[in-house]
């Protein structure tokens, strides 16, 4: 990606807190009209990175350019071109949907005429047009997130920073939220989205997998999954915990993780190990309904990457 088309450019970003290096030399770029995911577990450094991008947290070193402005040297200028939606977006529960939108429009100096044109469009896109007079405190969790998104978009930002926007939101609302994001990028908005849900990485155009302040991988979801060495077997069983324990340390099995009602086993060769896994489970009288060679997920790649990193290499 050329720097000329990047809406977000991060180079050598370092952030230190007492006793911990929260960010350890982050490098990534985000193109205009792209959904870029910062993906990783709690403590990976995602929120710290988002706050620096938003210009609300200083860094020790490195460079950050957002919407053509230097977020390190001139964070106030950056704020004119972005919207930052933190994990707990500041909706006012004793105000209606319309009143919350009006408040944020005034905060961003959006004139009344523009607000009255923009708000209905956004509410329709979010499926909330009929709830304009409802108190924000009476909305469901998913609807609150949608209202937060409307408020964040009321001033037409170039870059939208979303810090775990679907955390605690039900699966249906999560899908609806992502549909809205796809519509936004179609209109030219650039989205940086942080999430601990590794399955959401599949929805991004590109993904940075983060762990302990570093980026392990950064690429499209399809190319990331091609980097997984070996193969993944999915074992669907009534007692996945027992299956997990039975396969730990078995020949040719590099790691075993539980995924819902299934177990994913990382193996060196799928064709060779499937009969051995079947024999191991049958020998222990553990029932299963399926053993299959499956396409790896982003979560599989992350698990393998963290497992393979020697302790001294971790920040």
C-alpha cells in the first residue's frame, strides 16, 4: 500500500505505562475506504492504540498520521476529521434518540440544516427511524451501539475509530452493525475497528493480529489463513473437554483447543492423523459425531502464533 492512499499511517509506535510496555513498535497503514481490524485478546494493546490514533493519549515515540494530520504533534487538528467511539460511548440515557443526536451535532458544530438532513439518513440506515422519541436508556444494547454510531457519524468524519463496538452485543445486532459498516466504507469512510472477537476478523478487509503490544501478522483474512503451518482437524463430540484432554500430547498433534462444541487439533498431516485420532478416541470410549479436515480460522492462526513464540521473544 502506498503512503499516498493511506488515511492512517502508524510507524514505530511505542507506549509505556509503569511496569508494562503497552505498545512495542507498532507499524501499519489503513487505506481510504477500508475496514481495518485490530484484533486480539484483552491486554493486547488495542484500546491504547485507538486512544493514540484519536489524539487523546500521548505516546513515547513513533509517528501517527490520521487523515493527513500528525496525531502526535497536533492531536487537536486530527479530531476535526475523525470520530472515536470508545467501549463505553457517552450516550445520555435520560435524553431521547433525537436529543442525543442533537447534542453531538452541536458538539461537532454541525449546523441545524445539515443535522436535519443527515440524521434521518443515518437513522434509516441503522433501522432506528421509528425510535427517535424513545429515551436512550430504554434501548437494547444493540440499539444503543447503533445510536452511538449515528452520533459518531453526524459530522461526516473521514476516519471512524471503533473500540470494541460489538462487545456484549447479541449476534443478530452484531451482524446488523457490520452491515452498517460496509455501507459506510462504500461511501468513502475509513474504519479502524478493534475487537476481541477473533471471528470478526473475517469481516475486515485487512487485519492486524495483536498480542502483548505487538503485531504478529497483518494481512487480508484469506492470506493470513494461508500462513498456518500443518492442518486443522475439527472433532465434534458430546464431551469436548474429554476429547481435548485425550488428544493432548498425542503423536503428530501440535496443539488442541476447544471451539464451541468442537475441538480443533493442530496436526502435521491431516490424512495421516485422522485415523489415529479416531483410534485414540474409540480406545478411550469417547463418542464423536465427526472428525474432519477443516479450513483454518483466524483464531486457529492466532492460537498457533502465540504457541510458537518463545517466551523470551514476547514483550
